C-alpha cells in the first residue's frame, strides 16, 4: 500500500466468491510477468470486439526489449553469414522471426520515422497501467461511482 490509504472494493459477483472458496482464500502464487503475459493474451482477444486496441502508439523501449533486439540482430547475422546455430538459437530465432513478421518485420520492434518504438495499444497495457489509470467516468446521481 503506497499511500497508506485503505480502499474497500465491494465484490458483488458471486463467481468471485466461488473462486475464492475454491482456493479456500489461499491463492496460488503468480509472478507479475506471468500475469502480464495472460493479460496480453486476453487483450489481444478483446481486440476483436474493441478495434481501438489495435491503434498504434509510440512508447519507450525497455532495456529487456533493447537486449532482445540486439540478440535478434546477432542471431540473424550469424545465420546469414552461414554459421550454424545450435538448437536453442534456432528455436529463439524462429520465435523472434514470427514475432517480427507479426510486427512489420525488422527490427524486431516496429519503429516510426523518428526511430521511436511503436506498439499496438493492447501490447502496452499491463497490470501497472491499471494502477496509473484515473477514473474516466462520471459519478452516478446518488453520489456513487
């Protein structure tokens, strides 16, 4: 709790209670990375009914993405030069090529004319997004939101 402010969120959907009961309120541990992976898969499915999630936005490149691009370039260079890739390198390159084809080819991440990374909106959304998103709706007449 960052602000030391307690926030109570009423749960009105009985399915939530069923899920909580199923785990006896002792939930399995999951990493933030895994949650974001699941969120990405879910958001990609939602694009079918919400096309605005397919809009492209410029975003900062992370250190991990920069390293992935560098690794991709090295593997491509090695393959083009005729050097043999080991099994792991072949698998990694295959996955990266598929990703690059899905995102406009090379480099691994699409860039605009200014060299800034461009991603679909659904790819930018993470669990952190929700914590930084302000409410964008009007309160109801009775004062509740």
